[in-house]
C-alpha cells in the first residue's frame, strides 16, 4: 500500500466513504520525499517509542511503523478509525487511540503505551491548534525526547525566531525555554491532499532534560513574557505595569531594567530569553 500515491489514497478513502473535514483541518501528506525527511529528521529507529498526533489515513504512520519503533497514534476523528485499521493492518507495533489530544491524560497514556519510557512526538498538526498542543506537551513535563512537527510556515518562523525580529514573541521564548528548535524542511501545498492554502514547514524541537533557563517562578516568568508581548507597540515598562497578568509597579520595572543595563524605553521583542529570565527574578 502506497498512500503517497493519490490514486491509492483516494481508493482507500472511497472504500470507507470518507469525506475531509475542514473543521478538523485535515490535509493528508502525499509527498514521499517529505515523508522520508520527516522520519529521518525525527531520528526514530527500532526500539524507540513514538506518539503520533493526527495520523489521518496513515501515510506517515506506516513509515514510522516501518522503522521498528513502537507507534501509538491519537486520532480525534472516528471516521478515520476503520481507515487506519485497514492501512495499518500489517503492523503489530502500532496502536490507535480515539481521543482529543488536548483532553487526554498524557501521563497515563505514556505509562500505558510506553511503560513510562521517553518517547518522540511526530505530528502533522492542524494549524489552528498547533500552539495549545505544543505547550500541553511541554508544560506537562512528560519524558518527551523530541517533537517533529509539520506546522504552518509562519508558526515555524515564530518557533525558531530570535530576539529582535518581527516573528519573535511569547511562543519563541517558550520554545527556547524548553527546547532547541531547528527547521527540517518545507512542504508546499501540492504535497497534500486536499491542498491547503498555506505553505508548511517541518520543525524539530529537541526537548532538554531540564529547562534552558533557571528561574525562581515559572508561573511568574511566563506571565511576564505574555505581558511583554501582549501589547507589542508599548514599551516594556508600560506593557508590564498595565498588564492584566502580573501586578508590577512602573518604578519597579524601570529599576530592574536599570539594574540590567537596559534602556527604560526598550520593547519586549528586544529581550533575549536570558534577559527575560533575569528580569523575572528581579521583579518576582
């Protein structure tokens, strides 16, 4: 079965009377070259554990299972269950869970499917819920080794952005706090069926055993970062002193910036993650 062949994929879907859901953002990968780059970029091999989010018809899932890794897929669409049972019938190293990844108990899943061992995440994520899924996986401090994700090009740019650029924001800081991000490859609309209206990028996030910065309070740190980017046109002093997420006096922010040798008129996008970490500790 070659699901990168549109004719074979259409035949599989037709056998089960499947119709694509715009609501669920379903676009199935049909490019073999991109498929191989994802698997190679993820660095998955025999003996590894893999969590795939949104397997679709199983195009990527089949290739992941062929590596010899133990693959568990979480799929929200019940209409895809018989299709996956068909496309994955030959693999005994595959299991399927019908659930919403944002609602499932991931720690329980990890224990039941992977015996508590560390695992890799691979996903072609619906663009509208990319950030909530990524942050759920990171914030729950699961034993995730890496995440290899197909996301919208603009989201990938924000994930990998460095301070000072227009794409740099709260997501950039959050990713840098937990991970090392790198671009694997790009995928044009014709690589999918049906074709999306946007270009996609595959990003690999290598998750560290501990965060890349040491802060007094993670809750305060992320509230500070969220505040800094909540109103980008404001100076950091004004953004923080008028934030609904933290309670900080204007003079305290000015004093902290002075302590760090930074101009009191600086904006949030000019601070590196290291500077955000120091500012957080000074103000907390």
